[in-house]
């Protein structure tokens, strides 16, 4: 048996990474989990206002910790939102083609309501979304996306806090509210950039969006 190295006994435990009270540590963990799962945290949503206020008051803690996970975070107080933007390519969402088409249409619908019509909220129905796809994007694509697949895409967008989706019967009457988070996930500064991305989409090029999960092409 070899003699134990006495120097090992002198090693002290490392200092805690974050010197936080248990309550603050729990809040920080909750905020990071929300950002990783949904891409943003909405202070106007029921049940999230207290967490949003904590993030606002302790934003530097959140920012530094999120950076360790490969995320930039933005505090958008006018919209009462904290949004995460991936810093590494492995966290960028690569959508299937039909989902890309729908997200482009949702961005356009929101931009028209907010910028052109001066509305504070952007509402449309599934029927209006289908009309937008036919008139502004790819007429040949409408009809190729089944109701079930469109419902799946809208639920995915809702999971990432890009829309609020209220299913109804008939399905075409389902309600969609486009949320401001889509401006950063599909980050066009103006309609000209959107138009160029639509052209790239028509040419079969990749249109990348920011998120914290990945949907694999099936």
C-alpha cells in the first residue's frame, strides 16, 4: 500500500461558481430552463411576471450564466420580454421547408400589423394565413401542407413563444396572435430583407432562424 500524498489533504474545495442565496439560485435556474425550452420569457404571461421582474433586477447574473450555455440574452422591457439568442451554430434551429415557409409568413403578418397598420397586436386566422401564403409566398405550396402538419408547425411556433395559437373547428377559424419574439428569431430589420429571404427560399437556399432546439429534416 502506498502512502497517501499529504498535499491532497490540503486541497480546499473550490469556491461556489455563484454566491447566491437559495431563492435567487432557484430563480436563475428557472429562468435559464425557460429560455432553453422556449427561447424567451414573457413577463405579460400569467405566472411569469414575478420571474420576469427577477430577471430584470438581476440581469447581469442571467446574462453571464446564459453565456456559459452559449446564449446571448436581451431584455426588452417595452415588450416585457427576455429573449435568448444562440451564440453557437449547434443551437440554431434548422427548420423543415414547410415550417420555414410558415414562419416567414407569420413574420410578414406581424410586420404588416405592427409597422404598416400601426397595431399593437397582430391577429389572424388560419384561413388568413393560408391566403397570405397563396398571395405573397408560394402559391404552389398551399395545399401541400396538410391541416395536421400546419397545426404541428403552429404549435411549435407557440412553444417558442412566437405565436399564441387557439385551435378551433373548423380549423380555418383557428386564431393566431403573432408575438414580438418573432422579430429576433426571424431577424429581418425591414421588408426588403424578408423579400430577399423569400427569394432565397424559392431558389432552394437555406433560411436560418435562431432558437435553442433543432428540428431534423424527415
